């Protein structure tokens, strides 16, 4: 038979297919969860409700000094070599 004959015979002789019902009795397993890493923004404290948020918080921090104002007598500061 030629391809045109099989196409015409399929289109004219189509009968509704029998419905097949499949039942699966296997237990459903939950997927293994991935290890949880909390987002980094949760590591910071939220501001107080009465805190002034009109300025960035870093403008209110005191300036840090690289070394304490009174160096210890045991550890004199190291001299820079030329």
C-alpha cells in the first residue's frame, strides 16, 4: 500500500480507542531536602521602631583608631624601616 492509502484508511476507519486505566499502588516517597543555609540578611539586627532612619547607620558610628589610645608598655609600637 502507498502512504496515501494508509493515511486515508486510518482517517476513515478510526474507532474510538479503548480507555486504559492505570492504578499505581507504590508508596510515594518525599524528595530529600537540600541542606538549608539561611540568607545572609537574617544575620543582621532589624532597627528599632523608634530609631531615626533618615540617615544611613554608618554616619553615626564613632571613628575607629588603628591602635589603642594608650599603648601597652609591654608591646612598644614597631618602628618602620626605610
